[in-house]
């Protein structure tokens, strides 16, 4: 079990995370928060790239920093900004990382072949990485994270650069992998983790706001989410009275989706994970940006 | 894994471009003294015909041969070369060019050889000491240090005369300045070139992952940050290889171009090599080949020290360009610092024990010819102290790096 005990992370006078407590067992955990909320900082602490200013992170009750090589041996990590050597072929780069992960050559060759097939890159393994598209590079990144068959897999924005087909394939892959390992996946795109995450962690104001399953999260807006078609001139008034989560142009006005504590002559609708996300991060999200994810 | 790091070291096209540029530059430098080449080779014939040292017997034989040559062109008979040269008009105008050149060279080496003993008898190191004290404005403790060192130098001077080291034939220094040419012009160029290559290569290897944004992926692998230990070893080996290559290639061409046959076993502290008032005197009785070997070893060791300095800087800065700049600033700052040390205490000499000072005066290594570095173990102490210091700083920097945030 991977546990975060009362962790605070300061960068000089700036506090990125405060008193964070988390536990991870087998399964997929989605770390959902807008950019800049501290997702990457938390992940970098979980992979020992940076260290808590206060508190500690343990794996099977031992501090991960003290475990050192032993912990890194069961770790797979895909950073948000996955760097690579342009002049290397995918196979060569993966062989190099396999060597750093302590895999012997024969085992590494078999594993690389297997992983390249898994991500659909088996035909381009000997091509130089400089010829790869962003999506292909990201898939190579996933391969390197999985090389050592990690017990803890940490993926920072793994779907960035992937097209919808690749995203769907990636979600299927994660579901398969999650059976016997911890997968922590950070994203600000709700659809990436919807339906596959065992639990969703939301960070707000430097602290963990929720760590709940999707059902529990959706229940937060149960009976409070409504839709109504209103004249264009009433939009401003709705914004000032309610939490408007989305707007959509209709023939006879604007269809608004909003949260209200009181019931009215509006259509009550089933909340989605995206609604919860937009509601929780209302001040930090821009509706025009959100519509792209609809 | 060291093999992987070594391959990174040799993957820089800039490195190959620079090596090629430096080698071309060195070739041009070597060839620039081409005009001396022919007359230089005379000394090899001297050694072949008269033996390795200017003894009384060999000088007598030289004189006889010189007179024989003169008597081919005049009916007058001289008993000494000195006498003959007083009447040079009687034979020089009629001499063939080849014989004239031969006579000129023979007289040059004969005269120098004849003066050797008396020169060392009259050589007063106390004058050199007083000159140095005035030149550097030394007083108090600094003056005492220099007095003490010149006493040791005086002992060594007596020893070399007893060993007849000063009588070994060598290229005539005042005429050809071959010591300065090899160890000052070419030697200093080689040292600076190797330093540039070492700093570039070490910074390149140490910051490789940061420059290519692969650090976040590679430092969380099982090997992780311990990769930096491999980088240390790999960059040291690579610096050694590349420096040795540049040295071997340049010196190889030099010794093919200039004929040192017969001189390789000459004592280094010979009188013939003198270029100025003070002849070159090494602290030990070494041959030219042994001196060259010591020089190359010290030069390579110096590069290793530069490698370790750069490694420590690169570990902290994690950026190649910043590392180059920091190294250059450190070099300049050290030179300024050493020039500010008080001239009335031994500190002024302590400040000289630095690779940044050492690289500036390679022609005086292992000799007593630079008053500010007139210590028999100056090179060894400098290299050992800075080497040890930067092993400790490197180890500390590595330890610090393993606990640093990599963002």
C-alpha cells in the first residue's frame, strides 16, 4: 500500500500542497484538478523527484526515500513532459531505459516487443523517434513506464497528445493493468478517468478536497442540478444567482445547466463527473474551455 | 552503465569539430617554425660525431674538425678556433655555403660548450632572487620563503654541475628557443585546448538528461540518480582519452617534423637549451624524454582536475552553457584573487598552487625558472591538493544532488 501521510510541500515561500493524506491500494486512482492545483507536485513526490517539506510517503509502511532503489524498482512513471533522444529508435531508447531499470538484455528485448505491440507501435520500433508524432511519442512513454512491470504506475497527463482512438485504447489498457497494481493518473480531462477510476481525488486550495468513488462524487449534486432554456438577456441574472456549469445555444434561447439549492420550474438532471468537476472548480475553470471537453 | 555514459560523451558533433579545429591549429603552429628545421638538425650530427656531452675531449675534437674545415679554404694555419675566427676574412669569403653553415653551427655549439662550466661557476642565483623580490615587491614572510627556496635551488645547481648535466648537447636555446616553442607555445595551446574539450565534454555528459528533458524519466528508474556517479567516472575517462588523443597526435606530428634524434637522452638541465640569462634547471636529474613524460602526465592530471571542477559545477547548475560560463568566471576570479594576495606573507605563494596558475606557465613546470612557483613539488602538490579537494567537493555535490528536487 502506498500512503501519503500529512504531506506539505513548500517552494520557498509558496505552498504547493498542504497536509495531504492519501492511501492507494490496487486499482486506478484519478487525480482530477485544474492545471496548477498541485497534481504534478504530488506525483513528483510519489516518484521521489522531489521530497515533502513535511510529512512522509510510505510504501508498505516504509519511507519511499529510504527504500531508494528498492522502491524505484517497482515504480513506473510517465512525466507530463516526456523527454526522449531524437536520434534514437524507439527500440534503442527503450533498451536504454530497460538497462537503467535493471532488466537484462534478453528479457528487455522480449518485453519491448510485447509492449510495442500492446501500444500498436510494433511496426515502427526501429524508426527514429524524431519521426514520431506526439501521440506516438506518448505511447513510447507509456511503454517505458511499463518496462519493469511496475507495482506502482504513475502517469502524469498521459493522454495529452493522444487522438480519441488512442485515448480509448489507452483506457482499455489501463483497465487491464489495474488488476494487480496501483495506477495513479492525473488529468484535467474528466473523460480520461470516467468509468475506469476506482476513486477520484480532487485537490483544491492546496488540500485534498475529495477522495471518493464516482458514485459518491456524483451524489454531491444529486437533486441540485437543473437545465432550463432561457432568453439570452436572462443569462447574466442566472450567472449571478446560480452556479452555471454550461451554456448551449438553442433555437429558442440559451440552454443553461446550473446548480441550485432550491427546486424550481426547471428540469432536474442526473449529474455527471464533469458537472461535479465544474462545480468544484467553478472559480478556476473557464466555460469556453470546458465546452471543448463536452 | 558507464559504457552508456561514455557513448554520450562521444556523441557530440561539436566535440569532433573542435578536436579537428584544434589539431589543424596545432599543425599550423608546428609548421610555423619550419624555417629553423634544417639548421636544427645539426645538433644530431654533433651528438653522433662527438658524443652526448660537451666534454673536454669532444670539444677538442670539434675544434680540430672546425680547423680542418677552415684549413681547406686558407693556407694560413691556426692552432685554435678562436684564433681562426679573429682572421675570418681569410677564409669565409671563399667558403662554400654548405661548409660555411657547417662551420657556423660547429662554432656555435663549440663556443657554448666551452662556456658551460664557467657560466655555472659564475651563475649567481642570489641575483635572480633579488631580481624576483624586486619584481614582485616581496617582503616579510614572502621574502623569507623565496630566500629559502633559492638556497635549495643553489644546492641543485651544484648537483647538476657535479653530474655534468649542463654539458649535454641540445638545440641551441638562444638561437632556436625550442624549449619555449615546444612547452610554452605548443604546450600551452595544448593545455588550453584540452581544458576547453574537458569542460565541454564534462558539462555535456553531466547535464545530458537535463538538456534533453529526459531527467524526469531516467532519474526515477532503478539506477536513478546514481547515474551521476557513472557520469563522473565516464567523463573522467572520456576527458583523459580526448586529451591524450590531442596530445599524442600533436606531439607525434611535432617529433616527426622536428628531428630530436640523439637528444632524447640529453639531460634536461643543459646549458645549450638556455634562452635567457637563467638556464632551465629542473629539480631532478632527468633526461629530455623523462621531462617530456612528466610534462604529459602532469598535463593529463591537470585535465582530470578540470574535469572534477566542471563536474561539481554542472551538478549544481544542471545546464551546459551555465557550466561553461561558471568555469570561465571561476578561472578569471581565481586569477584576480591570487593577484590580490599580500606580498609580505607566504600566502602569495600559496595562491600560486592552483591549476589555473599552473596552466599559464607550462614551460617552467618541474624547473626553478619561475620565482613564484619555485618549489620542487609545486606541480605534484597543486594537482594532489586540488584533485583531493574536488574529489571531496564532487562527492558532496553528488550527495547533495541525490537529495535535491528535480523539477
